[in-house]
C-alpha cells in the first residue's frame, strides 16, 4: 500500500536527525515552494509560516519534510530506508512496458509516500520498531522456536539485530511520535488505560488508504 505520511519519520525526520542536519527545535517556513513544476501543499491547503520541526511532524505538514529532504538528499533517504530499515519494495529506476521510467529517489516519493510499488504493512511496521528498540532493527520473523510433541526442538530462529540508527536518534524521534498521539494527528490512537502510545498517521490521495503505525511500551 502507499504509506502516505507514515513515511515521514523513517524517510525524512529520523535520517535527518541521524545526519545532524536538524533538531526538533529548528524552524522552517511552512509556505508554498516549487520544485520544478511541483509545489507540495498541506492536507488542508493552508500554510502556517514559521514552524518548528517537532510541530511539523506533530501536525503532519507536507511542505517542511520536503524542504528537509531537499537539504539532506534523496539518495541518503533511499539508502536509509533500504539498507537500515529493511524496505525492499523501493526502486532506483524501473521501466514499464510503455517505456515510462519510474523511480522512488525523489522528493514527493520519499517525503510524502508516493512510491512506485508502495510498501508492505509488515516492512513498514518493522521499520518503526527501532524507535522503540534503542535504534536496533530486526528483520521480522514468525517464530523463535518450534518443538514437537516430545519437547524436542525441531526449528529455531536466531535473530540478527543490526543498528539502524543511533540510540539518540531513536529517542528523539520516539519523543516526537508520542506528541503525534497526545497533541497531533494521531489522537485517535490514545488508549483509555492511559498507556503511552507513539506513532504516525498516514492518508493517501482521495482517502484511498488511512494508516496508523505505532507502538506502546
């Protein structure tokens, strides 16, 4: 499925924190900026002027992650998603039967989620796990061990964790994703028990898909 704005934390904010080009307090101008013939717009078609990074993520603004990605470089984001966070469906370039070339290395693709083939829910969820796991990524698996009726282990899985991002990047991003739920677009994910929830909403064109990716302690 198309990830919509759920790509912003993993495709823009976390890699930009990791590269050291932004902090949560940095101010960007939420305004119309054109990139060639394309001008990104916010969901409500309005602009707010100077906005901090943390507020931009909380409100899921579109213009600011595009600006950040333009500074950081789409190649860095693409590599972060594919090499660090296990997203396998992205394409560098692909030609269809009519000769049209598609690529996921671009501003609208990596900042706003308009991907060639989308991303699976499994991989999208796994890409968020490092935020809650001190920056460590594990490829998803469905069992740790399988035993027969006599208690003999017949299958085992050995996890191979890898560091996807620094613990600092994971902590900061997770802090902001908690705010998405407490005071941003993800308010509907709050739990009645009061348990902390962190995550990000995503909406695709014409409300074709609505997503929430998140986690609790």
